[in-house]
C-alpha cells in the first residue's frame, strides 16, 4: 500500500488553460484559509483506492479544542482502521503501508491502532523522497480533475467535488495502475535515482 495525504483549499488552484487570443482568462478568489485534507492509500497490486476526507476550517480548532496536528493524528488513526476493515487479518496476509515522515504519522495513539490490528505494518520512507511514494503521482491528477480553476462557495461543494472525483478513480482502477506502470513514470524514477 502507498499512503499519503494532500490539502485541497477552498480557493482555486491555477493551471494552464485555453483561451481566446488577446483576452486573459479570469479566475475568482477570496481570502479564505479553509481546506479539506484527503487521506488516500493505493493498493499497488490491484489499483484499489481507500480514502478519507477531513475538514480543516477556521472554526474547527475552536469547536474541537485540538490543534491541527492532533486532528490529523486522529484522522490518520481512523484511516488506518479503514484500511484494517478493507484488508482484514482473516485474509492471512500482512499489509505493508508506505508512509512519509509527517508529524501525524508518529502519534502515540497509532500504537493502539497497530496493536489492535497487528497485520498492518508501517514502512517509513527516507526524508525528502516523495518520488518513492506512488500515491504522490495521484494528487496532481486528482487536483486537475476536481479543483483546478474552480472557485468553491462552501466546504460542502469542495467535499462533493472531491468525493465525485475519488469515486471515479475508485471505479477506474486501470487508471490508478497506469500512474504506477507508465513507461514515462519509470523513466522519471530512474533519472531521479529512485
């Protein structure tokens, strides 16, 4: 399994686009720091995607009383429980999950989750090596499909757009596998020293 998380802000991410010559495309924006975190784990053999969305707004800290890192630690623990449900111990195979060195991947609460599900094993990648984590390739594709050049009015709209795109990729497993097995991606990995 290749696991990672990404942030999706309420304000649009910009990307190149087609337009009429001589007229600059216009994109809306506003001063808003709200965002949605997407936790995703990709089964590199089958292409199955397991995801979880977590909101982070200006009122979330006041409402929960937890810091951003503490909320993400709880969300990562819940994501690991989701993986344990999708890949239960009754299958008889250990589940190796590749993760990076984010602060929320080193929480004390994770010990409880890992002892409750001993078939889950975390493999930490070396620092500053995102090219080794296959799921990193997915974020660019998801942003292009779900959030590029789109101004969302509410968190609900953003969550809906992300869920729709995630559902699309969950059903199109061959597209997920093509991110891993494409000849261009292999060449890029060889050139970067992976």
